């Protein structure tokens, strides 16, 4: 087997495992909420820990991907992130949960920047786009994770042995896959941040990721609660599962969709799907309309972040690692605002009403993407 194929398989396994790990904890949020007797506002406040931790990790992650081969921070951060799952499972107080989530999010931040930098670098060795498929594998891992969680919840398996088993498997597979990651991928230029007037190229891409992250992160954290409280389904993971399933489907076909209709039209399609899916779930709060709505939202949000990261790799000012790190910061702020905002709105009004925020965030993709592509055309040589 050619080295490039081994590298793609190895990188794919890390994306798959990362999705599995994240959804394993996220689909247990209703369990945690009940075990610690938290209301929506309290849960929203605790969920602030993750984006705050990720934001704190910005200087560290940017420095690591410019200082070392990205496989080093990628592997170390992933191993530590897997072990943090055990800490989440052991948390029996709000304070212990905050500490566990802080460490989990910090290591996930470093891993995400490293693995996406490797993905962009590897894509340049191909004559076609492959970045969407990597993110599709992340979503596939998420589907497997929530499916596994659903099985264990139905069998009344406690959270700690569940997350411990996920951690052990992830560590073992990661140790075996590390040897095939890309080597010697340090960028010779564009590895330092330039302070001053914001680069409009990065700013527009960052805003696209911001609004996508508001939708994606909010759906990760609140889809289970929505099905539990609004739809009143005992198997509360159904909404999360359908959302993740259509995210995976979208990411596997997004590269072909982009090649056929272009990135500009794809952003508009994503916005329309997010808006219509959320409105359908709000207006008809019953099982099948909500399942269809959540599937539309999953399909709509999925392409935005990998598509935007691909555009970031073409930055003339920054290396791929630094550009992705900067743009990911906007995503972290979106994660910072999205889930807690839904918690506070739900506490003040209702969970159903609070989901309108996702529809509005989705529609913001249209004007921002139009401004970006107008800028891109103006920068091209005549």
C-alpha cells in the first residue's frame, strides 16, 4: 500500500475516534443533568466551560502546530482527551464536572487544530477535494458513539464504565495509528500572528464558522434535551442520532456537491436547510416532523466548517495551521455563545422558542458568504 493511502487511513481513524469520543459524552448530557439535578440555566453555565477552555487554548494550539510536526500535538492531545472521558464519568459534583470538561475541551482544541492542519496538507497531494470525507468520518464516529450510548442507556449501563470503555479503545487504536501520520509538515512561513487591522479574508471565514458553530454546537448539546422535554421521547438520543446521521451523509457527499454547484451556492443551500429544519421542528413539535427537521439541520450545517477550513488553507497571509487556528477561534466563540444562550433563553421562555436562535444563525451564512466571495473576486489578478 502506498504511503499516502496509509496516511489517509491513519488520519481517518483519528477523525472517526474523535467523533465517537465527543458524541459518547455529549449524548450523556441528559444523564448528567438528571444525576446532578441541574436546571437549564445551570446546565448552560456549566457548558460554558468548554468554549472558554478552548479559547484559552488558542495561543497554545497555534504555537504547537507552528513549532512541531503536527503529528506530535495531535497524538498527545488525543490521548489526553480520551483519558478525560474517564474524569467526566467520575464527576459527581458540578465543580468536578467543570474541571473535567475544562481539560477535555483544552485537549480537544489542540487535537482539532492539529488534525485539520494534517487534513489540509494531505489534501494538497490529491487532485480532488477530500477534506469533507474526513469530517464525514468524524460525524460517522459520532453516529457510532450515540448508537453505542443508546444501547447502553437501554441496558441501564452506568456512565462511568461506558466512558471508561470508550477511553481504553481510543487509546489503543491511537497508539497503533500514530506511526502513519504525516511527517515533516512544519510550514516555513506564515507561522506568526500579525497584530493590527483584521485580515478581511480570515474575518469573513471566521464569521461563517462562528454561525455554523452556534448551530452545530447548540444541536450537539441540546438536541437530546429537546427530544426529552419538548418531543417527550423516552429514547432521547433519537434527535441527536438523526442529526449526526445526516451530518455524516452531507459530509461524505459535500465534496461532490461543491464541485457541481460551487462553494457560494453550497453556503446558501446550507442556510436554507438549517432555517427550514429548525422552523419545522418548532412549528410541529412531534416525533416525525422533528426527526425530519433535525435531519435537514444536520445536512445543512455539515458542509460549512470543512468547506471553510479548505478556503482557509488558501490564505496568502498565514500558513494552514495558523489560518485554521484563527478561524477555529471564531467557532469556539460560537460554541461559547450557542449552548449557554439556548439554556438561558429556554429558562426565560421555553426550549422550543429558544431554538429560533439556530434558524437566525443559519440565515446569517447567506450575507457573509456573499461578502467573502465578493472579496475573493476583487483580490484575483485581472
